C-alpha cells in the first residue's frame, strides 16, 4: 500500500545540501539550500544531495534528544543536578506524545528518508555511468535503512514511504514492525551489495558498515520485543547476525584499537583517534564553522558533573561546560572489575586539577597537617583540587570528618559503615557531584561557553560487532563459540604488564588552556585518576594482573551469580542475556544505545527499576515511544482530519 503523509512537504527544497568533494572532510564545503528538483536530475546535483544525507548522521549527536531518547530511564544513568529533561528518565505523565524530542526524532528521520528516496529513484535515471553510480545508490539505500531502523526501535511499526514526495501529502497507514524490518533488511542488503570495501573519503559509508548494521538488525528482530511474531525467523536471523558480524570481523580492514583509551583520547580535530580502524561509521564534525550547522556535537555537555563552583576551580574549555544531565548509577560503577578492567578508568573522570588558585581553600587550625600551614592554601594551580574515591561498600577508611584533613575536595562513594543499596546517593556524592563519564569531552571548542563540539560521533565500531556475534551465538546456545568474541574484548580491556594504571582518558586536550599552571608537571598530571586509592592499593604494590579471560560459560555464570540473584534470573539463556547486557555496558557505556538495547530485550522495566533511583517504566507502555501528536493532528483519512478514536487507534499502546 502506498503511504503518504504531510511531513514530506517539499523536502527536496529545504534539505541542507553540500556540494563538491575536494576537502579533507567531504562535508566541509559551502552550504547550499533551496535547490530546485531539477538539480537532482544531474550528476552534480545528485552528488550534492547524497552529501547532504550525511548531515543527518550529525543529528544523533546534536542536542538533548541525543541522550533523552537513548540513555535516560535506563540502568546506567539517572538524572544529574539539571532536571530539565527528567521526564525521559522518570517516565512520568509529562512524557507524552507532545514532548518535543518525540516529534523531533520522528521528523528528522523522515526528512532524510525522503532525501534517500530521491537518491534511490534518480541515480539510476540521471547519474550516468560513472564509477560512483553504484556507490551513490548504495548510500541512498543505507541511509533509508538506517533511519527506518531508528524509527522502528523508538516507535515500533511506522509508515513505510518508499517514493519521494514533492507536494503536501496527508494520508497514510501504519505498517507493522515486521514489515518495517523486512524493508530495513532489504535496503541494508542492497547497500551491502553496492557499497565499496574502501571509502573514497574518510566518513563515507562502506559495505562493512552495511554488514555491521545488517548483523545488528537481525539481532534486534530476533529479540524478545518481537516474540509475538519472530518465532519462524528467529533462528535464521540469529545465524544471519553471526554471519554478517563475522564478515566484518574476518574480512574487513577494521581492527580493534590496541588500547581502549585510544578511542577517547581526542587530541585534535580530525586527529588520529578519529581515523582508528576500529571505527566503522561516524558522524563527521570539524572546526569548519561554515558547515557546523545549528548545533555541532553537543554530547560533551551532558555527562559531566559540576566542578566550577568549588573553591580553587573555575569552568574552562578542557574541563567542559558541565550540563550535569546524566548521573552515573551504582550499576554503572559496579558493573566493572575496577581493579583489572581498564575500561572503567578510561571512561570516567575522578580527578581534577586546580585552575583558579586565588580562590583555593585554606587550611583551618582544626584540620591543618601542621601549625605552619594554618591559613595557607590547600593546593595551588596545577595540583589536584578534586578527588573522587570510587570504593566499595564496607570500606572503613573514610568518614565525613577525616576527609577534611585532605587537601583536595574529597567526594567519597562509601563512608565507613555504609552498605550497598544499588540506588546511588552514598557518601557525599550528590545530584551535581558524581563520577562523570569523560568519553566525549572536547577541549577543542573555541571558548568556555561554546556548545559546538568538534569531535566526530561514533555510530558503529568493531567492538560492538564482536558483541553482536557473541550475543547471537549465545542465543543459539553455542556458548563455546561465543566465548572467543567476548574474550577478545576483555583481554583488550585488561590492564597489561607494566601499564600505568593511574591514567584515564580525558578528551586528549585536557587543561591545554589552563594558564594557572602551564607547566610540565601540570601537563603530565592532567589526566590522572584515583585508581590506587579507590581500590585501597599502594602504587608500588597490590595491583594484580588478570587478563579477564573466561575459560567456559560456567566461568561467566559463576562470576555473575550475585548479580543474577538481584535480578531473579535462573535459566542459562536469561543469565547469558544479562551477562551480555552487562558486557555491553562495560564496553559501550554511555554511547547512546542503552534504552534501545533494554527495550528490545524486554529488560527495561526490570533493570531500570532496580538500578535507577527515579525510573518507573511500565511494561504496558514504555517499551515504545508515543507517535507524535503533531503527526496525528496533521494527517487525514479520505480528505478529512482523523477523529479522536482514529488517532487513538494509531497511537502506541498506553499512550
């Protein structure tokens, strides 16, 4: 059935289109808008239209929707000190079909789908027989599949629109999720057949990106969310997920970074960490202000805790503009082996250096280490000013009184005598003071207030491909075959012989603009963590060496039994699923996909309720987002607006 509706109006005229391809970053070209449809009947016009589609990849990192729809209301993060978007975390009545981000995601995906439809229709007719004809067509199929995949993950079955719209169209019918998945698979498969193995320019899509997403789509379709209709295809889907994942792992030029830190050690715009072979697809950002768009990459804003109002500190470019939206949960801290798994210390920030020495606190007579230090500054520029201790329940070392004897501002997770409650709020952590995820910090911004991040946003990397293969094999009961994929990532994650365990990843450009202490000592200490004190270890003694490898699935289950007891799961299948979800957290923490993983596995209610102190999702409602009210109000049936009853019938259950 042909589905038509209002939000495609004249998309070909309002799409942001870039032309030319001579720059190092092919998106860094003069922005052109308001193109006539005849322009898309020429090779140069179609080149610009395809380049314009790549702009849509930036959308997933642009603004608040980046995290509200993906990392709020889950087990990994709760609400920080800024509660402006807390409805996405709590699932309260304020989250409804009129909430802004509900419609923004919908509208932007369909806008790019219409562009992809023009590409798919026009390239065979007007592009000519140049060497890039198949590539441009493949990019069109990839983008259409990618955007429909986003839509079905968020909203369930949605209207399938497979032809361009150049006029206002208002009538449509919703397709089922099953039909949408069939179209996504067909489009990604076509993209895989057409796209090249090597990109002509960095950032262009390859056949390996199509294979990665085919593996992911097959895994999603085989998951619990679709159990009412996927029984007949489940086994073949899982096998397809394995096969496509293996194709990327074994046949592509993509390889894992040697050190997890390399992925997040951002040293400069378009620098080495943005061209790592582990990265399969990324949204391209740069320092070209003419093409940065309305937002830039803003994910750097959301995971940081407040530091600027502490004595001895002020907000600076490398420290970040801390919007404090997402507060790490106990689960996020405890899911790691914090002694041996370097991913924790290379993902979170636990130490800050003084950048405002004139406001540093002074020692009082009660707590000064010696009388001569009374009324002297506790620390100076470049010395540690803030220290987070990520310890375990029952640690007897710290009290509210004795931390006053320490020079830095001390934030301690567990004071003496405190026990675990899995809900956060231990010690003197608080809504604005928490262990901050530092994966996305961006010291390359032009000034302290700037929200325009310039680093690329990763949409797919090989580590996830490994996890897709492992999960699909585990779901097939082939645990022994899944182990090598799990172990490959865990061995990479483990601290190595002789590795300095005191370093974390802090955006690479950490403190480069801190004029208070621009010294060699300052620079060398700028990215330290609190590994040794948090783990109650000496820097010269006590650091065990464990490569985190499992020898059997029994090892996996035995290592996680206490966690399984908290969840109340007992079957091997359920245990393996929750282990994989934990492993996805350890590897992919905060990478804007958690809600979709918990929703597709039907574990959202269980895990969010247990580990997130405010989240209260409902199994009857919150596994899908509402269909936007603006869409329902705009469409028609037989030339008339929908009745309230017809709108309700088209809305997702519970909304």
